[in-house]
C-alpha cells in the first residue's frame, strides 16, 4: 500500500511518468528525457497495479487485509 502511495505522489510531483506520458526527444540523441519510468526505478507496472489494488481495498473496507491474512 505504501508503494502505491509513494509512487502516486512521485507522479503528482512529476518525478515519474504518468500513464501514457512520453518523454521529450533530445536533439542529436536517440533517447528521451523527462521523468523516470517505473522500469527506470526498478518497478514493474504489475507491482504498482497490485499495490494500488491493496491500497484501494483497505481504503474502501478498513481492516480487510489483516482479516484476510489472519485467516491464511
């Protein structure tokens, strides 16, 4: 859940790209500049997606994660 919070906050601050956001071409270079991608910081998009799902489930129904883990 913390991953989702921190990643979303970094997107809001412009530190990592938002979904669909593209970098800017650098003249004379074959790369793009701009905010980092999830891959640049060592995260997979599916990890971010799962973290967001957990965060949202806990927000919508506080304690759900602990109840589910406690039963396992």
